[in-house]
């Protein structure tokens, strides 16, 4: 496990630095930014609600969960995605159902992302019930920046009208 700083100072490793920058991008876009832990790894959590007329009055809640880990494999990505979707379901506001949807962007950040993990996240969105849709991401860091962000970019049956909005936010946050 990567050593984590507890004094609040930014981490020196590329994945830790990426999380600090992500925290800033989330805050500047109006997200409420909090933190939690998964497997003893700090997790940056961002959340926001949006409602637009073209969505017929439906509210979408967007949750971002990101953690820096030493390596990302398919099993870790699946476990983190499940944890993030359950967490989002527990903290979302309003009633679940046709008028409210939760979109979740769970991201593991590492300098070592296995090809199977990239394939898994790019294959499809993950759905919990009918109102929590996850689009997992892998973020590969190399040296001073990001070398690759991988995620599913297609439509989903439930929540499909929010695809453009979620993709725009993902592009803004995961640069």
C-alpha cells in the first residue's frame, strides 16, 4: 500500500498529485467535496445535483469517487465500483425512481493499470437497481501527468438522457 500523508500536504507521487488537482476541479465546478476511505486508501468524493428543462424536470445527482492505489486490476476496479455505487446510493438526496437518477464516476488512479482493468471499465456501464448508474474509470499517471483515462462512453438504457451531461463532466474532471 502506498504511504499516505496525514498532515494535509499534497502528496508527491503522480497519483496523489492527480487527486489533489481533481479535488480542485470538482470544487471549482460547484461540487460538494468530501472524503472517505476504501481499503485504507483516502477517497476524494465530489457530488452535485443538476436539473434541466430538457430532462423533463428530472434531477440527476452526479457523484465522483477517486482513490490513488499502487496498481489497478479488474478485481480491484470491480470492488471499488461496487463500493462507490453503494456509497452513492446511501448518500443521495431525494427519492429514488423515475424523477431522480444517480450517476457515479468511480475512478482508480495509478501508475500501473492492467489492460484487463481498462477493458472492464470500457465494456459497459454498471447499474444498481434502476436509478444508480456507474461509469467506472481508470486513470493512468506517468511522471508529471496523465497518460490515459479509460471509461465506457456509450449510452445506457436507464439514464440515457444524461449521457451527454455525464460525459461533459467526466471530461472536465478527469483531464
